[in-house]
């Protein structure tokens, strides 16, 4: 067990932030609305951390110490009957999802900047993870969720010491996050804008380790990565990680294929605007719900020469049942990546035998 860092050390190599969309550089600061220049044009975009060229790979993270509850180094499992296909099991993280990697860095950032509390607009995997890591870091945590919050999840959140507030609509939920984050001692770690920006760029850096772990364990360079996606936090972090792997090891950057429950990013890739809203039915795929997409999701796909894949709730259900019968404990949104593999092969975008990793993002036993 590790004592939470009191003042996490910022990487001496962190030089600033850069806009994903317009490339403008900004000093290190909290910008929950993303790049100010892009926001002024109504074309919101997240930022990402940039490091000095001399930074070694293990110091290309904003903080060198983060709350450690055992996140990361998750297993990579071979898929039966599918040569060169593996599942990166992110459900093996402490609170059962990839979000723990984000929460570790977001709470380190909050501590380092002297915040006393964090507020997050999610009562799903992200809220649960943030509540645990805020507790580990000694921060207050407010979770803004929906009225449909299952009792068992509420009990986990309050068990971690979080204050839980629930609302009927997303608009009300975001309004609370915005209101609380107006206090100088409270940091918002989830999106508060439309068009959607995404989450804290300091937290997203935590996802880069997934790419390094995949590169370290795969017996040959991975060509495709398939992952569930809503607003592209994970996709952007994984893409940045692979870009660093490529630079350090001279390997190709794998194509990222983002799975969504109905066309949002797919619509943008077909010509719709990134600032549009895309209302639709996500069924029980609540972890990848939402009616907007983001610049970061779009760039993760276009820069990696990947694609977006739609997997409906009904198809996800079939795969979910099939995986459960094999003893796998992943939630429905994680089952979508298996269906997407079939779709990509049928489209000729991915051929059998090409090294491919599916990211299973979350554990089943949380009641979402
Ligand atoms: Zn910009």
C-alpha cells in the first residue's frame, strides 16, 4: 500500500499544452473549455501535454508520482481460435475499468495544484473510479449523476466518501459541475462544454501506458486496436501513447478503430460537422452513450488511419451473452469490440492474422 503523494512532483520535462486541432501552444494551466482560440470560434478542442525532446519515455507524463491503488499492467489475453488477436483486460484495474489510469493522474494534478476537491459529471465507471482515487489522494469528491443511479453504485460512491447528487437531465448535471468548479478550490475533471471537449488533458495522459504495455507484450508490432468510444478520451490517450512508442522504437502506429452504438463519429467521417449533436438510441450501452463526438476522437482515427464502427445494442447483447458463457466478466460496451472485429474483417479493413488488440474497458459487476 502506498501513501498518497502530498504534493505530486510535476515532470521537469513538461513544457506546456498544445491544441489537438489548431496546434497552438499554451502554458500549463487548467483549461476545462480546451483551447481558448478554438473555443472562441465555437469549434472546441481539447489540449494535450507536450514534453521536452530530451524527455525519456517514462517521464513523458505530467506527474512522476500518482496515487497508486494498483492500476495498470493489466493482462493481455489471447483470444481462442483467433491467431494474433489479444484482449487487453482493463477490467482488471482496481475499480474495474480503464478510468483508473485517468483518475490517478487527474487527482495527482488536483493535489499538485492545491485543489481541495474534484467534481465529475458521471456516475458510471468514471465517477466510481474518481471517487476511489480522490479518497486515496485525500480530496473531496462530488459525483453528479442521473436519477437512475443504481442503489449499489450509490452505496459504493458514498462508501468512498463521495457526495452524490443526481439529476433528470445532462444539462442539469453539467450545470452543477460548472457551479462547483467556479469555487477556486474545486477542479472539474469531466466535460462542461458543448461542443464537447473531453476530460482533463492531464488525466488522459494516464492512458498512454496502455500503449506501452501492449507494445511490450505483443510478440510482433500491433497493427490494429479496437476500443469502445464515447468522447474519445481513451482513444486519444492510446493514440498518443502509440505515437511515442513509434518514435522511440521505430514501430508503425497501429490503426485505431473506435466502436460506437450509432453513427456519431461515423457521421463526421462521412462529412457531418464535429459541432453537430447526434441524438440516437444507445440502448444498454450506457458507457459509450452521449450525443456528441470530439476533435480528439476524430484525430485519433484520422491520424492513425483507422475507422469508426457502429455496433448496435442488439448485436452487443449477443456478444455479451456469448462472452459470459465463456466466463468473461466484461460489461456490454466491452463486448462491442468483438463484434467490431467481425465487421472490420467483413469490410476488408483488417485481415485474419494481422496483430490486433481489443480493449475490454470495464468489469460487469457494477450494475451499469
Ligand atoms: Zn485550438
